């Protein structure tokens, strides 16, 4: 999670919402990403989406079974859909997002019975640091 946090700081340096993501398989980092929607002119360029795309290329498979995704903010509905379709085994996130979080807040996709893949998840890892990074970023921008 600390590495994902450093990636979130990199996003902030580029004027992006500070979110970072890392995908691990067999105790090895296989992909990473940070928010790049502004730079890439792409509304889907969230940290999770970029990491998922890179992991698929590394594994040469669109299924990311037996992987863990670490991300500094509770994923949105778009990212949770992609995480589920990719068959990520475990999700670990930092800050909770009470307005848009799709794991356990605005939507409960982390435990949704209608999804054909259940993701094990843990939230609140480095929550204070991840939350403060986001608060500081938005305080400066507003």
C-alpha cells in the first residue's frame, strides 16, 4: 500500500486526483498505475484501470486470477466492474469514499451476490494518510 501511496503522490505532482494502484501476484508487483484522466484525455484512466490493463499485458490474460489490487481510494463503480470482470482475487484500499465508493459505501459491490465473481476485500489500510492526501489536494484546488 505504501508503494500505491507513492504513486498517488506522483499523480498529484501531475495535477491529477491523487490515487495510486498496484497489482501483486505471487508477492511480486506486476503492474501499477496512477490517475491520468486529465493527461490522457480519458475518463477511464483511473489508477485501477491503468493497472488492470498493464497486468493483463504482463500475464497475457484478461483474467487476473490470484492477484491482489492495492489502491489508495475505495474504487468507483466503473473500476469495481472491471475488477470483478478481471477476476481479481483480493482488493485492498486505503481511504473510504462515502459519496462514490462502490465497494461498501455508495454501492456495495464488494459483497454483491449478483456478481459472478466475489472479491475478498479490506478497506482502511493507511486510511489516514490516503484520506489526508486527497483532502489536501481538493483543499488547494477549491
